[in-house]
C-alpha cells in the first residue's frame, strides 16, 4: 500500500493506494469511525462492492443509499434523496458518510456530507480511475444545474481516500480511457517527465497492468495533493487543474449530461487548449499535435462533436466558474509540462479554435 498525504493542517488526510484494500477490514474500519455510517453508491457499483464494505463495518448502524448511475443523476434530486434517507434513519452529527463509486457518487455524496447538519465526516472510496486520480481528492463537491456543470456545491474535504486499484478490474474500457484523460492532464500541466512516462507506458495502462496503474494513480495523487495543499479553494494555482475543463464542460452541457463521459469531454477540451495555445504562439504546432496524438492513442475524443456549433460552445463557456468580469478565463500552455490561467487572449483566437479545432485534430493524427 502507498500512502499520499494531503497537507491541510488540522484537516490533513491520507490517500491510501493499493490492490485489495477493500478486503482489509481492519484498514477500512480504522478510517471510517463512528457508530452510524451512511453508504452512498450507485446501481452499478453496489452489486460489486457494497456487501464487502458492509462486512468490514459489521456492528455499526449502516444506511444503504443506492443512486441511479450516470452524470445525468448528478442533481439536486439525488442530493435530496441522500439527505432525506439520512434524516429518516436519524443519523446524528457524529455519523460518517462514505462515497463508494465514481466521480458522480463522490461529488453528490460529498455535497450531502457538507450540508447535512452543517457538515459531517466524509470518506471517499473511489472505484473508477478518474475518481481515484482526481475527483476523490481535494474536497470539491457539487451537483449540476441545467444552466451549468458543478454550479451548486461546496468545498468539503474527506477524512480519508481509500483507492483500491483492484476495483479497476471491473471498470468498462470506456471509463478506463476516460480516467486516463485526467492522468494525462497532470503530465501536461506540471510534469514533463510524467508525460514522457505516460507516452511510454500508455499501452500497459490500457492493458490494466497493475504496476503501471498503481504508478499512474500515485503520481497523479501526489501532484493533486501538492496543489490542493497550496490552494485549497482554487484562488489561483488550483485552477490549472482545469486544463481542458472549460471547453469540456461546455461540450457536456451542449450534448446533455451523460452523453459523453467527463474524461472524454476533457480530452477534447485539452486538444482545443493545445490548438489555441499554438495559435497564440505559446507552444509549437508540433507540441500541440503531440498532445492530440497521445489522447488519440488512448482512444479518446480529440475534438468536439461536429453537430455542436461553435456559438453553442461559446455560450456554455460563458457560464464557467473561473470567469471573471464577464471574461472567459482559460488554462493554456506555456510549454508542455507547464500551464497558466489566461484571460488576455484575442477573442478571434478563441473563435477560430472553436471553428477549426476538428480540422486541426484531424491533421495531427493523420
């Protein structure tokens, strides 16, 4: 087992990474204190792992809360279902809420934990690659609104993250690839050596090699832990973790939540960020193409769906949380392995990127 610590003073917590952690009842029980425990999962994950978790917590008052599966259920209705069930079970402020599943379960359950009786203990047990390397770490919790993604939420740190690498064996190939988009992001924004490692080990990751997956999760969590410790509430540095997300969230919003996985939309968004960075002379055309080729090798989308008009994407981007004074702020490249938040770009460069992104991606992988 590998332990990565998130250094937040009194609210510091461990990220535990390794295979078979859910089978270690003593470890699970030690990180989920309290007599009352609410277990939030979804209809896909529950048959696979819920009974195993309940066995490790035998003797507690356990409350099962099973949500439908999918981004389209990351809503206030799901939030209300969790809180209502906790109230019906008379869970007290000393309870612990556990999120067992992917990013949607973690985000909705975390938001419920932040709000229930003004905040209760929260533990993440992520079962997807995307959740293990990104959404389970850092305390960002939210639900979607019809007018924008993650627009209703709170910062609420977990007390522990238990990332059992073995759960990735049951992950569909599409979701594994979507998680790799977030892994690749860390190499692109702050670690060129990791990017080179990913280029060399991508086939092993796609083949679910346990050692490669453990290394990818470890390095991703180490990067995120450093950023979160330095900028917990995304006032500056942490915004760099949103590379491709302004474009990607717009794609998700325009398509309808659940049509593309979050990581798929982020992959296309990172290609757009690379294309725009090349247009502005921030990186070379060869570097932009290198980004696109790596994501294409992972069988991820490298451009928005052609049926979405650039004007539609632009309108959705205008609702992004990073925007300031009506200006769309983007994470763009300064070099591969280094990114920066940018709002002083020419508007025509953004319009041209949205209009020409698909053609640029096609040229890169031709």
